[in-house]
């Protein structure tokens, strides 16, 4: 009888481990999974590249953000012109701002014409960043 109880407990443990592995497989096969959410923007003629690795950003861009063309390029450039330096200042102050949120500076030169797509995706990264991490910049980010 004592051995039967041990066998029963061992079977419960094995069943419990097997059922949790099945749940993990369901999570990774979910089409809305954001584990590999990377947005890359590149232009070889201007020699720049932006890589945004932020879980949920791509889904945010496709579902919540205003469509491309809603704001003018000039509007987006003006927003980025003020937000990027403030973001970079926060990178340089790791004791005041969380260095996990601000890992590295953004090299954005406001005198360079990066085009609409770069300015659009950069601005909406800041909108997403503010919403997700409850951050605020001196220039308001809105949808």
C-alpha cells in the first residue's frame, strides 16, 4: 500500500510537469506572441540603420498607432528633434533614470533628412515607450 502511494505521487509529478510544458508550447505558437518583435529600418545610401527590439512594439504599430501619412514628416521631425535629446540625456543619468529603460543613446541628427518612415517609426517608438513604461517627456507624445 505504501509503494502504491509513492507510485501515485510520482505519476502526479510527471503529469504536472508534462502539462506545464504543453502550456509553454501554446504560448510560443500564439500568433500575437511578441518574443521576436524586431523592427529594422535601413537606408544604405544615407548609411543609417535603426533596429528596435521591443516586445509588443510591432503589434502596437499595426493596431494602435495612427497610420502612416496621418502626420506630416515635418510634424514628426519636430517631435523627434525635441524628444531624442531628452532621451539621450536620460541615458547619461543612470542613477536618476533606470538604465534598463535607457540602454544607449540614439544618434539622430535633425539636419539630416531620414525620410518619413524613420521619423514615423521613431516617434511611435517614443509613444509606445511612454505608454508601456509610464514615462513622460517634456514634449507630449500622443496617438
